[in-house]
C-alpha cells in the first residue's frame, strides 16, 4: 500500500520523528518492565536474556503436502517421518565409473601449454608488489 504524496515535507518529517520517538519509547518501556519483573522475581540478567531470546525464535516446518506446522509435537513427528523415510529408502547406488555411460574427462590441447619458468614467477611477483599502494 502506498500513501499519497504530501507536498508539506516539514509535516512529514515531524510525523516520522514522532513515530520513531514513540517506537523507541515503547521498546524502552517494554524492556524496562521486563527487567523490573526479572529483578522482582530475583532472577539474574542471564535468565532475562534467555527469556528474551526464546520469544524471538519461532519454529515452523513445511510438511510433504505443503502445509506449515508450528507446534512442537507436529514438528517432531514431521522430522521423524522425514528421517525414517530417508533411511529406509531402497534406492540403488549410482553407477560406477567403469560402467558410466557418460563421456569421460579428456584434456584438450594440454600439451600445447608451456611450463612456467621461475624467472616468469619472479617477474610477475615484482610487478604485483609494485602495483600495490
């Protein structure tokens, strides 16, 4: 959704500043309330940090049919089904290299490439060092 363009830029800036300030204030108030609650329950800062990080993560998994499950039992059953199917599958192994019908690797024109001499390597390294600032 796009908001209509306003020609009054100062009003837009003030509105943006007000929104930013209120977002920061609300976030600060929420964090302060959580810290006060942790202090009242005689908990340390590690417990507070662990509780905050646990709220941020939310697990969800897509099933084989395409639906999304988010509950812990459903996720565990979906993972169990996936790995059970994976390890009980009876696919035949890939064909060996000797029986592989695909084309083999051939080096074309590798005999025409000359060997690099030590003097060429020294010359190249001296030019690279000179080019660095």
